[in-house]
C-alpha cells in the first residue's frame, strides 16, 4: 500500500521526512504482503484499486477528481459484503500502522531536539528562564513554587480501538525503534523484519470490534496501564529535567544534582473513572470503592518496587557515610517492631544503615498494600517523613549525590501519587440530588437511586478514612443552575453520614450558555452557604469551579461557546479577586475540536488574563489518554509544554497582552458571537433536525459500539439535542467528514464582521481568536464536502444539506482570507502534511461506510437478516477506521 499523489498531496509527500517516509513505506509494503498471503492477489488488487481511485479523486483537475470519486463509489458497491469488510479492515490496519510510524517519528524528533546547549522551547526550564526575563527572578520563583498541573483521566467512550489492537500497535512501534538501532547486524535486522511481519499479521487477524461492552472497572484497569507503563516513571523525569537546567547542571553530561531541589512536585493526577455516575447507572458506590482499591494497589506496588530499587543501590557503609541520629532512631524502632525482618535486612546489608532504612520502608509499603497492620504505613505522609529523614542524613554526611539523586525521584513519586495514585472525583447530575432530597423530605421508603446517592457519599468518607482526604474529596455537580444545587450535596451528606467526618469540596459545573452567563451570581449565592465558608476557612480561601466545553458547544455552537467560556473566566477571575479567593478553573475539555480539544498548551496561553495564575486542571478523555500518555517521550513533552504554558500565561506581560486585545476587539467579539450563534441555532433548531441528524450520521451505530460503559444518550430516542450527549454528537459528525461541531457558524460570524483588515489584526494580536481560527482550520482540513454530501443526502432534506454545505464554503473562504493562506494548514507543515496524505485513505473508508449506512437507512436489507448484520458490522469497522485515520473521535 505504498503512496503516490497529485497536487497538494504530492507536495505533502515530498515534505515528509525521509526516515518517516521510509517507515511508512516499509509498513505499507509489509501490510501488502500480509494481505496477499491472507486473501491472495485479488484482495490486494481491490485494496490498491480503491486506493488509487481515492487518491485520484483529490486531483487538481475537478473533472478528473469527480470521475475518480464516481468510480470509487461504483467499485465499493460492486463488492460482496465479505470483500467490503476485508477492504475496510485493510485500510483501518493501514492507519494503525501509519499512526505508529508517526508517533515513533515524533519520539525520534524529540530526542534529536533535546540538546544541551540551550533549553528546549516548551520546557519548564525554558519557561522559568523566560518568566525571569519578563517579570524578574522573584516572580519566576513564586510561580514555580505554586505551579500545579492536574490532568483528570476520564472514561468517556472515545477510544474506539480494542485493547488487543492497541497492544499490537505498541509492539509494532517497538520494532520500528529496534530497526532504527544502527548497532544491529544484518541477521538481527532480518529477524526484526520477520517479527514486524508477524506482528502486522497478528494485527490483521485480530478482531477489530469488541464483543462485550467494557464495565467501569475494565475502564479503570485500562487507564492503569498509562500509569504503570508511563506516568509513574515520567513525572519525576519531568521534575528532574527542569531541576537539572535550573540548577545549572549539564543534563546531557549528567553531572547530576548536588543540592536540594528547586522544582516542586507539581503534577497531581485526578480520575473520574469509577467516580463519574452522571448518566451512567453502571457506576455505583461499590464500583467507586473498588476503583480506588485498584488504583491504590497499582501505586503501592509501583512504590514498593521503586523503594526497593533505591534501597538496594544505597550500599554506602557507615564509615564513609554515617547515619544521622534520626535515622539511627528509625533503625532502632524498626528492630524493636520487626526484629526478624530487621535482622534479615541487616544481614544482607552489613554496616549499611541507609540501605537498611530504605529497604525497611519498601517492606512497609508492601505491607500497606497487603493491609498488614503490624508493619504498614498509616499514610503516604509517614513514608515521606522516613524518606526525607534518610535524605537529610545522606546530605549531612556529605553524600549529596545520593541524597538528591534517585532517592529524590522516589520522594517526588510519593508526593505526586501518594497511596491513592489519583484523586477519585465523584460527579452526579443536579436533578438527581433534587429528586433525592424530595424523597427524603416526603418520608417513607427511599428509591434505589436515592439510596445509591447516600451510599456514594458514605464511600467517599470510607476512602478518606483509608487514604486521607486527598484521595476523594471533590463532588462535581453537573448542570449547576443555582447555589441550591450545591447546598443539596451538603444536605445529602448530613443525611448519609449522621455526623461522621467528611472533607467535601462541592464543585459546580457550568456547561450550558445560560449556566455560564449566570456563573458569578450562582457563586455569590454559594458564598452565603455556611459549608462553603467553612471550607474556605479550612483551605486558605481556595475554591474550584468547572467549565464544560462539550455541552456549551452543543448548546450554542463552537464560536459562541468559546467566547462565552472566555467571558465566564474573565468575570470569575474578577469575582475571585474581589473576594480574595484563590480560584482554580477545571476545564472539562474533550479530545475533539468540537469539545474544546486541540493542543492544550496553546489553549492555556489563550485563557482570560489572570484565570490561570499558575494552576491548570483539565480532563483527559478517551483516546487522548493514550495519545498523550501512551509513550514516555511524548508524555514527558506534553507535561512540560502544558506546565511551561501555565507559567508563561501567569506573567503580567502575557496577561496584559490578552487583556488589551480583549478590550480592543470587544465590538468584533459581539458581532461575531451574535451572527455565529444565530447561524448555529437556525440549523440545530430547524424542524426535524434531531431526527435528520440521527439518519444522516452513524449515531445509532456509534451508540451501539461497545467502547465504553456509559450510554451514548440520556433517553431512548433523539427527539431533541438535549437527549444526546456531546461525545456522540461530535463523534458522529466526524464520521460523516462534516466535522460540523468544530467550525459551524464561524463563517457567518466572520462575514458579519466583514472588515478583513480588522479580522487579520485580531488573528495576529488576540490569542483567543488565533486559537479559535487555528482549531477551525484544522477541523475544516479534516472535512470533505464531496464525501459529506453523500451522507447528508441520506436524510432527504436538501434544505438542511444546502445550509451546511453553504456554511462550510463560507467558513473555508473566510478562514483562508483571514489567515492569508492559499490552502488549509499551509503554515502547519507537520499537521498539514499528515492530513493531506491521510484524507484519500479516509475517503476509502467513507465510501464503504456510506454504502452500509445507505442500506440500513433506506431499508435495503431485511430487519434481522444476515445482510443487515453484515452491513452493521461493515459500518462499525469503518467507524474504527475513520477514527484512526482522522486521529480523533469525540
């Protein structure tokens, strides 16, 4: 499946780095060999014919392009369902392979760019250097000391790949890296190629669709792989890299640390997996308790192993490195408490007090995991105290390298993850709380749902008793519309706990246009609650609120949602300042552009001035978890980029630039908002639109894919967009190649402003508008009018089809004019190249999907027949393939 191209695609191919091009060619040739071995020359010939036609359909000569598109559609229609299934799988596997090659090439590029002569752009060290230059050393130190990055893992069903498929892809990526090793001999290279063919054959023969829908605990365990394989090891590496650069150490030369660290442990993981029950009846109090048990088991096992490894390395004898009085007391206490264990450790580590102390700590961590009360730690703070005592002893004895080397890495791990790994947050809909309180007030027997609400609060208290308040204290209230919605949670806690202690931070979630507009008034009401005042007193006047990107975009459109979120942040920042509050804004962003997605570091720099202030918390959803945290080098880069952006966004110079731009372009914002909102509402509020949407997109099939434990919709039918969750809304539009949630209404808004010079100046000077335009451009680049028209035609509503395609053309024209580009993504070479090369291959899957969707929507197959089942399977396989090709779903 090697590639040829024309036009911009040909230019993109030649822009591809030679080593990446070689990897893609090698993987494509290997897949071709596997296909030939499996299905003979006929299967490979069909795949190649469709590939050539879809590439030709992007020819610059429109007549040639239209003819090729027509032939491609006819070819797909001529195949049996069995052949169509095989071809869809072939293109899907191809995208998995290309994704693996691109990911590895990114890792290769990051390594090449990691040079010692200057800090790499987008690192914490470079950001501190820039902040010191812009605002002074004191400001840089202050921001670094208070830096917080809180990624919250969620289990929203947007990871369309089976875990077995992900594992096979990881193996293939590992073999690409092995082939890159210049030390390999000819026989080793040949063996690596053989293994590569074997793994591609495994990927091809692996069933792409899950049989059973995963449960919440399956989702917890899946997320744990990102922690086990990457995050536990990468987070201290991020701190270390920043520390080395800031202390003047030569990271490349590895001169190492000789002084106490300047960099705090600024990453704290959160999780909604097993805690988010809003609309998911599968998440219960029992599940929440079990989710925390799984998390704790993973982090304690990791800490035990790390502690043992550090301890084994501390073979410093007492003569060269005498123990401090505190460490000697620790050892005396250990011998008295556990004489047999101490004797065993002492016999293996004669006259090595620091080694004994840390190995004894490792044994205690293991006992904590096994819940052996005689030896276990009561808290992570107790372990930290022991490790810091050893660190102080080593430093006092002159062994600074040992004090601040691997031992410091272990201390950072304990500080970052504790004994709970990630704070488990609970989320529930405000309406559920109101109904529960009404039942309680009425007296009588409580419903199962109300009992479950009370049981969840009791579980939060149990988790806190076992792991401390940091393990589970936040309760997020979806669709918060008044302070009463927050007070309800406190009232329910009183009923559930009967006076037992619980540290409870009730977090309002503002997620519709109306809720965002009312957020400050709601918080004013919240301040009058005695429970809020008590928590502010206990936390040093710290408060958290959450902003919902997904439902706000579905509610008022992508443009108005972006502006409303910015305006809300601006007003919330002023409100918090007036009340002397430290406010953390929790950004409920999805992976897709229609749900607030896009590069997180660029989004940070586009926030309202003063709203970041050294802290950034966001959701990491679905496929994004493995895209950002599936490879150590990429995870390290992502964390560093976000952290550096948080530091820079908190400087007076950056804040002032954003503030000045917001004032200067206020009138532009007003016109843009009004026109874009009207255009969006004219579409989605048109009579029959929800039913039409369900007909022209694979919404039903996306909802039936067993890719997550959470239902795709709140009701049984889609008679209103309120019935539909934001994730399948975005997922379904991306499948149709319309990508509507990422751009619709922007063209109307820009046209209403009309002043091209003003818009270009806003694009150059206003960070929020710049990011909005960049994200829309990316979304438009992944769309295809010709393919989209085939889907939209299935709804037999030419008025709606015309409206969407007209807005697409209008938006594309204005985006190109404002950015000054001759083609979409012209200035973003890596992304533009990837999209240009992928689109024709995505087209192939789209033709196959349209064939299946047409048969199902127009009742061309008998209900319950084998043909219906085969068409549904073809559609679902193509959904996986398109998601892999576009590299985003919901």
